[in-house]
């Protein structure tokens, strides 16, 4: 019974942090995802692993990938203009003409317009308050 509780805690922690991890390192994202498939998992280990992601150097490619994953939650509701706005600001970021924060702010504006509890609890969009 205790194992199920720990597993559930790990899954909840992962749900809140997976896009943050993906935005920093696709490799770390895959490692954690595989770890969570194991028979026994440890919440403290997972917390340390997620915390260590903070020290990883910014990767434009991984950040771009995470944005595309998050965009999937909006693509059916957002207008073509909103889609173009996101992809323009993302392209500016990729060229070094804009910041990650600007992209995140744009997504948060979409999130206010098209609420999604899962994304609202994501450290990637909400900040690091859940880590």
C-alpha cells in the first residue's frame, strides 16, 4: 500500500515538472520517464533529479521542443492569429532576438484565455513554485 502512495506522489511531482525538465534536457526527460516505470521509485530521488535540472545550460532545441508539446493543449482552441503569434515569438527566441520569458508569457496569456488545470500547475508555465 505504501508503494502505491509513493508511486502516486512521484507521478504527481513528475506531472508538475515534466515540461520544465523537457525544456532543459530531452535526455533527462527520457531518463526520468524510464525511472518512473521501475517497480520501486523514491520521491526523494526524483526531487533531487528534478532539482539538478536547474543547473543544466539552456538548450534552445529542448526549449523549442517543450513549447511544441505545450502548444498541443491549445491548438484546437486557439485562433490562427494566436498560433502565428506564438510561432513568431518562438522563432525570435530561436534567433536570439527574444527570451524564454517572452515565450512563456505568451503561453500564459493563452492559458488565461483557455484554462487548463494541468498546465496551470506546471512549473514550466507557473514558475518553480512546485519543485
